[in-house]
C-alpha cells in the first residue's frame, strides 16, 4: 500500500448559538473552524484527521506531501520519526499520524482501539464546560448533566480574579456533595492576541487551597505554564488537590519530564495536539507505571474527540472528557463534519466500533463548506 496524495479542506461551520470560550476572554465564537486532511492511497482506502483552523498553510501541506507521498501508511512509527522536521517548519504533525491509524484500521477491518488492545466498553465521562458562568447558570447546567447520568463536571477558572469561579464551585458542592468536580485554569498556554495575566505560584496555591476546602476535587488543571516543571512540582507538594496538565506539550519527552520532576498527578496528552495515538498510548503506560492518572484532553472537533476516544478505550483511564456547553457548544456543533455526533449515554461514552476511526464524514457538507 502507498500514499498517493493529501487533500486539505478548510471548513467554517456556522454554530446555532454563540460560544464564549474561557481561554479567550471577550471573544464571542460564532463558527467552528477546522482543517480536514485526507490521506489517499493506491487502494480504495483513505484516512482522515483534523487540525485546528489556525494550523493550516499551503506550504505546510506541500511539506507534508514531501514526507508522506509514496510511503507505506502502515509503517506508522517510522513515518512519525520521518515527520519530525514538521515540528520545526510547520504546525505539529500529529493529526497525520491519526490519519495513518485510520488507514491501518480500515485495512485490517478493525477499529483502532482493537489494534491497540482495547475494548468497546463504555468509558465514564465528565461533562466539560468551556465558558465561565455564574452560579445560577452553572447550577442549571449541572442539574441537566446529573439527570443525564454524569458523575463528574469540569468548570473553568481563567483570569485575574478566580473568586467568582470558586463561588460557583462552592454552590455546586452544596447541592451535590458527591459529584466529582474538576477545575481548568487554562494557564498552561496563551492564545495569540489575547492578553491574560498568568497566575503566579501564590495565585495557583491560593486557588488550590480553596479547592481543598470544597472537597472531592478530581484535579486542578493547568494552573501554571506547561513548561514550568519545577513550579508545578512545588505546587503539587503543597496541596492535596491533584495537579493536571500536558494537553499542548509537544511530544512524549515532555511527559517523561513531568514524571521525572514530579510535576503532575494527572497526565493529559491530546492525541491530535500533543503526541499522536501511539505517543498517547506510551504516556498512558508511563502513567500506569508511576501510579499517575491518565485523562487525555479531547476538546477539539469530532474527529479529534474520536481519536482520543480510541486511546481511552485501550487504557486504564478513569474518565473521558466530554466537551459539552450548550447552547453554543453542543455535540452537533462540535461534530458537525460527522454524519452523526458522538453521544454520551448514562454518563458514559463508547468508542465507534467500525474499522479505523469508525466514523463516517458528511462529505456533502465538507465539500459545501470547503474554502481551500
């Protein structure tokens, strides 16, 4: 089998309602932008994967063609090594690794999770919010999620004053004493052209102390910069709240450093953004070896979510992040390029069981929206 070409589709989908992501204060998102890549082969099999909308450049596509066209897509490890220069010359190449796995799974007639040694058992999910909201709005959100069977919820805490978000956590804890709560500070990375003052160590410790009082906290996510290994380790020593991170750390070696310096309790690589599927599986094994939790980041589009879902199905992860914050961020807006969105049933998510990534794309919509 041989890769014969790469197709790129630049998609902008108009969302039914606006969305105000916590990591971009003051920004109102009205469309979901993604780049879809399709790896064609000399058989009737092709593999698909997506990257964030800001990641695409035509010269990047040309570079990817240089490294992939003419190669056997089943040689994933060697192709990942060959694509390493893309980390220097262009955006990260992990979505191409995901597309390779899609091809291999389709060629074998098996879902990716099965090739990784996993099963189709439902994975407990936590409802992951994206906006900062007040207590009344968030309590209504949690009411709906608990009714749907979710046993954990992640809230956002971003900006100079975290006290309103702490108050939301307190109000939810009063009503739901047994609900697992996690908090995402989004301080591990910054968004271009968005000015947010990063937390100091004392800021992060103060929030952690507040969370200790609230109790039953799954973790505090990205309270400091993703490369501040020593600061995260120091914070971890001074609080009983588990510290999580790693969604944007580029490559498995970053997670080796997290472990070496004792920086995190919860490792959160994203297969599309940080490690690829193979690398995420390695990080999961590292976490298991060192008694740490593995809970990958999944906040992207439907294909990115599915890629991480296959990894989760092949590991001992306790939770699957299920991005959901209506009316803006719904399964329909998140998974718009799929024929059907990935849904949660009774607070759990099952991996698609068809070959490869196991999902069908709405190709009519893809061609209709394509701006490439």
